[in-house]
C-alpha cells in the first residue's frame, strides 16, 4: 500500500494536523509525501482517489487499458460518488475527513478479506 499526491508536494512532511488526528486514533503517519507517477500507478492493482477531479488527473497518467483500476474511494466502498474534501479550514474539517477516510479504508480491508477466503 502506498500513498501519493496529485499535487507537487514531493518530499514534504505530512500535514501536521492530520498526523495529530491519526495519532489520536491510534495510527502512525511516518514519512514524507510522494508525487503520483506513472510507475506507481502501473504497479498498483487498485488506485483510490478522494475527489472526481483527482480521478480524471490520475486516469490521464495511465494507458486507456489500465484506467479501470482507478476508483473514487466513496463509490468503491459505499456505492455513492461524493468527494472527500481536503480539510483546509478547521480541526473539525480534519476530523470529518479522517473519519470518512477511515470508514473507506475499513471497508476496503473487509472487501479484500472476503475475496481472500
């Protein structure tokens, strides 16, 4: 599993507010950001994005025959396509985004476990 951004933030530390919220919930966010690349995408089985615009940006980096692996995370997890907005304004926005992402990741893990059986 890897995380990468669609914006040019390569090498920057993760957002300190999100790191703190993740830690409060028992998660560790170590390391630095990395830029989305064709190589990362082509080596991935699934690519999950938080927003519709991200999906469009990511699909442009892939050959047409590999675009099927790019999913808006809320559509994949819950059958509803809506954006998980970047939490730019307050601690409440960060907490809300964290809860949405955590719910999606939990759902992905459950789906993966069912497939492995």
